[in-house]
C-alpha cells in the first residue's frame, strides 16, 4: 500500500468491481482503452483470482471516501525495466489524481523496487498522457505509424513510445 496526500494505492479487491466498471464504461476512456461490459468485468475479476498478482499494480482510491477512481501500475518486462500504465474514471480527470498516483509509483519504482528504466506509450492524440509523461521527464523514443489498430474504429492509429531512466528521474526530483 502506498499513501499520498489524497490517495491510497492498494491491491484491487472484489469490492472495487462497480467502480472498475464505472471507469471502463465511459466513452471518454474508450477513446484510449477498450470499454468493458459488466460481464467482461466479472470475467476479469474471476481471472485475477487464478493469475499471479503483479506486486506493482494498484487500485487508486480516494483516501476520504475509499472510492476507486483508477488503476496505476508497472509491469516488469525484463530485469529492471518496466512499463507504466494508468487509467482513471473520467469524472475525476483534471484534478491531478493521475499525476499524484504516477509520481508515487515512479518514486517507488526507482527508489524501492529496483527499476532502472520505465517505459510508457500512448496514442498520438492522447494529449493528457503526453503532457503527463513530459512532466515526469520521459524521453520520446519512437512513433509507431499505423502499426496498431484502433479498437473503436478498426483503423490504424499512431502510438508514441517513451522511456525514463533512473538517472533522468533523479535529476527531476
């Protein structure tokens, strides 16, 4: 568990199902992450019980209300290298919650969990994610032009790939 000024980052539980569904049942979120039905959410939570848990994956919960408003985590892709991911309920966008949660994750990744490089990606038109990654000092690595097919339009979309080395993170602290 990780605590910030306004948030608690903790393991997701079955009690979070409705909040999870609310996150993924949004047209705004669906622009960037595939929408989920209630049935898909049930299957997702059932599958989580049989898979090994990612120790770097968290439900993002408002400390005052215990409402889950997002998820944030790092998936280890090779030794000391991980990929940052996050998704938030669009009703809470623009309040700095994603910034606060990601800052806590990056701090722990570099200072406590032994990561040396954190990677991230986003659709080219996801200006909020691009701004967030810039804020943390992520460096642009490459663009994938039309290599990824949009789940919404079934058309190719451009994706941007970034990375943040521990040494660069240290400079921004």
